[in-house]
């Protein structure tokens, strides 16, 4: 008996206005695709096992979304696993929330007894009660059964997803307080936020980080940004306020170097772009670390302020380095048509005198054998 895979012929979305059904379908399939590799996520469902729908493998550890992914037209991408479709529907709620629909809801459950048959591509689909395992039943105890319709041959199904978008919340006012170094207009420009934008907490957090980064680039290493929001009674408008604690502008005090046992401390100090009295910025710290690593004799180099949790206009710096092995020995050998048997070794020292100077001693030798008739001629090279 030939077994047929049960595939999802169509996903019908109801109640959606802001996003069209095609976009939601592509997002749902993109989520399912990244939930796990197909061989693990989309377990084949055959006519013989259709009554066992709901059984699935382990839950994924990392969930993601791929923009622009298209809905699969056929094959494994359309096989139905109730648990993962449930997670995919929850993912759609997150997409709505990104656009300011804070109270959005979505479900793939419905009252099957009240559902009506539907027709897709000349095929009739009727409500079908999907049997679930104990784990799936506990998850859906309050939600209801999956809204699934099956064709007469039991090899294709239609899934119905109901969307309740709710209202969209937009920013109606953005204010800044505590700032003296930069103007409010400059901070708003850096934040990337403006009035009428959809309320999105991820973008707000990103805006705080962008403003802190601006301050730090001018030496305000202890800046702290906070935000608060309030909503109108109908949840259509939100007032957003930022509070900036600028802190002092930090300058370099003393510089301490730890971990340099074989490398010249003077050499390391010459690599630093930060000197006592200079403003401390993340850019200069990173540049100094890169210059130290460019010496080629260290495994790592980390520059940080001493007691970074204590704000001060003068901060000592600590340069922590980890030295690599300075001496090495390489043995080489081989056989070539032209050179014959060859070998050699290289003895090197990477940090001569502690000044990152490389010294190498290399010796090579080969033994070449010529055969002409019954006579052999050997040539030895050094």
C-alpha cells in the first residue's frame, strides 16, 4: 500500500487588516523553517498515521525569523506538526507587537462544530478533529482544538488562523531630560525615533544604547539612559520620556600593564593611543588593543578602566596582556620528483629582546638520485 504524505494545502487568515495574508503566510513558514531542520521538524504524516497527528520531536532551543522567505509550494515545508504551528502563530503575534499592536492575539484553534466546509482549488475540505498527545492536550486545554479541515482523501488539509489585531499604538510625544552636553533635537536624531512611529520597545532600547554610545564617544563613559512611557486610555497614543544621567567626562590617569613578563613594557606603552590626560573613549581603547595585538607576540590584550563602576573624571587604565609562546621548532620533510628526498627544520624566536623582533634559523637538505641504464648517480645538496 502506498503511503501519502498529508500536506497543508492552504493557510487561511481571518481578521487581519494591517498585514496581508501572503505576508503572514511567508512569515509563518519562515519561522517553521528556522525552528529546526526539515528532517527534524516536519515529521512525515501519512494516511496510515493521520490519527496520530500532534506527535513531534524535541522542542527547538533557538527560534528565529527569516525576512523575505517565501511559502513553500509543495514538499516537506508544508507538512503539519501541531506544536510547531502553534509556536509559529505565537510568533505572528510578536510581529504585530513590533508594529505597535500591543494587544494583538492570534490562534489556530476554533470551534470545529461551528466550522463550515470550504473549497480550495476545486477540492472540498471538511472540519477534522486532530487527535493530540498528552503534552499537546495540556497546552491546548484552554485554547481548543486546532482549526483544521481535511479533504476526502485525507492527504491535504487547510489550517485557519484567526487574528485579533487590536489597536495600533503610536508615539505622540518624545521628551528628553537631564541632558546638557547635547540638545534634545540631536538626541532624537541619534535615537532614530519620531512622532507617529509605532510603539516598539526594542527600538526604544536600541535608541537608549545609541544615545549612550554618542556620549561615550565624547568621553562620558559613565552615562546612563533610562526611559518611561504612558498611554492614552484608548491605547492609540504613547508619550515617551528619556532621562539622561551624563556623569563626568573621564580622562586617563595612570596606566598599568600586567602580564608582560617577556615583552618590553616600553614597547607596549608606545602602542597605546591613550596617554595620561587624554579622554577615554571606546574607539581609542579598541584602537590601542588592536595596535598591541598587531605586534604578533601576544595571545590577547584587554584594556579597561580600574573600578569601572565608580564614576570619576580621572580613571586609571589597566592593560592586561597574555603572552604566547616565543620559541618554536618546525620539522619538515617530503619526497618530490625533482628534488628527491628532502627535509629540514626551522627554529624561531618571536620576541627577541622583548621587542617583538623575530629571529629564525632555517636548514634544508635533499638527496636526489638519477638512474641512467644500469648506473645510478646520487647528488646530495645542503
